[in-house]
C-alpha cells in the first residue's frame, strides 16, 4: 500500500510541475503534458474512490 501511495504522490508532483511549466511558458506541448498527467491523476482517484459515494450523491 505504501508503494502505491508513493507512486500516486510522484504522479501528483509531476502533474503540478507540468502545470506550473505550462503557466510559465503557455506552450501547447506543456499544456498537453499537464492535461495528460491530470487525466492519469483523475483515473487513479476514480480507482481509489470508485466504490465510495460522496455526500452530494447521497442527498
């Protein structure tokens, strides 16, 4: 489990770095990379919380 958390933390770190790089450069390639990493983070979160219903869906 600790290994998965470390992998996720690295993925988030890389995503944030790519986002910062894009906002510094406004280069389309940097934007594409940032969006690609954001999708991976979103996919991982869906796996982690896939079976969990948020309060908004319960009410």
